[in-house]
């Protein structure tokens, strides 16, 4: 099993990402840490704990940073709602997070592991950047960072910037300049990783608790996409599970090894991932830039994982 550490801000698509990671049975998930993003840290943490309870999982959960490195937090309640995971009725969590902070936990887990660990961030990169700054000597223990964020040719916060990067661009810059190999599943691919109403009905028909929650999450999530993204023809962009699916089966995706950097000062382009697709700069590549997907395979992969869950 591939050892991974997940850093997320659940979040509808983060929730489905966790179900894919756990349900696939292919990962040794060392920890889940929570980032502030789709909602406040308090709410994304509570949502992670709710999911842990729903899935009957024993993965330890650690609370991450409350705010971006230098900026005020921007949340995406207009997509994810008041609770950050609106739709299904999920009770207040009874479980508690571990007492260590996310950053301390990452350090301990990496220091103790013999094998290098893959990090999977699907929210703003504040925790990962803080960890990299605080424990640079542990960098060799990171095998790769497979993240959802950015976009080579499109944005959703501004015409060129994607939410996870835009919320904490300085953190993203630290991550992309860290020297750790990155897989970037940005909007180029995730806006092709669509879930349609007939897919939602398939999840509902599985008949287990998890399938029902996926369907109810996607019912709510789709409202924003149908209203704001008519180009997707009724589909909702199921972003975050791409970062896990790529680790399971990269052949499902199309990608190119590129140099990527993050704009932290631009007047029009703050928070943009600048992808040197044609190698204009001749810099040594740091990123596997993922930009296309076999959608049917992707949805089936998630479907099979959810089938195995409670
Ligand atoms: C990203 O932003 C969040 O709203 C989603 O969970 C995803 O990680 C897409 O831009
Ligand atoms: Ca997310």
C-alpha cells in the first residue's frame, strides 16, 4: 500500500476524495490534516471528523493552520454552503482531533517512516508550506506532492487563478519551489472530471450510507455548477478525487512534465499557476501537469470505492 498523508478542507469534493482514498483500499493513510479554505478551519476540521465517523475509519485527524500565511482567509461558502459540506444531514461529530498540530504530526510521521511518503493536498497549501519551512531536513522523506490546485489555462477565482492557490499564493509558491516533485491536477483536468445527474443516481442506488451521502453531497454541489458553469452542460467538476485517482492509475490521465511557478504579485494574475507548457523558459521541470482524463473510468473508480464503504 502506498503511504500517503492527506491535507484537505472538506468540502464536497474533498469528502469524495477521502472516500476514494479509503474505499480503494490501496493506501496506507498515515493521517488526515485539515486546511482552512472551503470553510473556516473549525468547520473543515468538524467535517473531517464527521466523515471519519461515517466511514468508521481510525485514521488520526489533526487540526491545521487557521489562516493563510500572510492574508485573510477567503472561504467558498457560495459553493460548499454554511457548514462547508451542506446537503446530507450529518450529526455534530462526537470524535475529537488528535492533540498534536497538523505540522507537528507531519513532522513525526515523516521522521518515523522508513519509506518516503506522498502528500495529497486538496485545499490551500498553508499547512504544507508551513511544514516545509519548519522542517526542511525532512523534505527527502516526501516522495511526491499530488495536489488539486491551479490551472494552466483557466481560473475560477479570477480568469486565471484557481481557489486553492488564490487563497494562499505565498504558500503555493513555497510548495512549487520546494524541489519536491509535484503532480498538479488543476482546473484543466478537473473541469473534465465531471459528475452528471445519472452518475449521482448510480451512487444513490448503491444502497449503503456512503453512496447516499455522495449523492446528497453532489446534489448540493451541482447547484452551483448548473447555475454558474453552463459550459459544463449540467456536469459538476469533481476536482479533489483527481489527486488520488492519479496515484491509483495515472494512465487514466493525460499530462506533461512542465515547469510551474506561482504568481504572488500580479495585478491581474495574483494566485495564478504559470505553467510553461511549451518549455519557453527552458527551466528544469518541477511538475507533472495533468490536463485530461478518461471521465468514465474516473467515475467508475470512485463508484467501486464507495461500494466497499459502510
Ligand atoms: C477547489 O476549491 C475547492 O472549492 C474544492 O474543494 C477544490 O479543492 C477547486 O477550485
Ligand atoms: Ca478542496
